[in-house]
C-alpha cells in the first residue's frame, strides 16, 4: 500500500469551529488531492496540489482551504465548519498527472 | 471526461472468475480506462488501467474492446475479500496542466458468495 497517513481518522466538532485535516505521504509524490465522499454524490475533488506551495481548486472548494509547505504534507482546513461539511474525506497522491492516484484510509468528520 | 455505465450489482461464487462490465461509448482516443474498488469504510484502491491494449497485473486483467467503447475487468479467482464496489473511470490523458481528477460514478457492487 502507498505510504499515506490521514489524521485524525475520526473527528466530531461543532458548527463554527475551525478544523484541519492532515495528509502525510512517504512516497515523495508530486501530486496530492483532497476528496470528499457523500452518499449519492460519490467522490468529489475539493483541492489539489501539484507541488510545494502550488495548489488549485477542485469542484467543491467553497469553505475549504489547503496548504502544502512540504512535499510530504497536504493540509485541508475548514475555517468555520458547517453541518454540510460532515463527510468522509480522502487524501490521494500520484507521481504524475496521468498516473494512478492512491488513496488514504479517510477521515470521518462529523459537524454537529 | 467520458461517462461510464455499469450495472448496479452482480455476484459470483468464490474461486470463480468475476467479469465486471463497463460501457464507455463516448470515449475519446486520448482517454484511459481506470478501475478502482472500494471496500466498505476504506479508501478507494487502484486496480488497473489501460488505453487500447489489454492489461494484466497481479490483481486483475483489463480487456478493452477493439472499438474501445466497452471494457471488462476480470478477477480470475474471486475471494470473499473481493466483495466491494468497483468503479470504472475514464480519464483524459493530460499533456499540460495539473488537474487530473478522477470522476467516480456509482460503480458496481460485487458480492462474492462462499
């Protein structure tokens, strides 16, 4: 399995609080992605990164920000969490724009 | 990216081959076919991908028709641990740019029975 660690694995928090999810990789891959998975919607891309400090928006980026200060870490931040952001969040990595993406085990986030 | 069509579910007996079909009739010449699977509560797992030729790896074989409008994922000897949702995804091969997102549909639920 690809060396991807997501933390925390589970989190429950309240509406309006900031939340940061971390994705850590040991593969030295250039590309990193954040997806969310919700019933009826499949996986949807939130943000992605194509290098240190190089990030861009995906299809559902509103309410989320990301940062990548090191190759191995990609952080996803919910500045002020809302109940609609309750979801399972997956990080993925790949070593080329046309190479397969490999996923972490996910973070289950509940916002009350 | 081209859309894909998969039946919602299928089952097979343990030890037998599982043949999972996928239609992608609007696929373009520069689009790859990818297969992923997701076992309950886990992240999606990459299985295999191909462009024109059939492909085989330690997990599965991918058979792409000559007109590329459909493909079949073959698990040669299915086990109970292969029970999962399998996603067929078509993705354009990028020459430039960085957004190479995967678009997951509903997939096909494979149930392997003892």
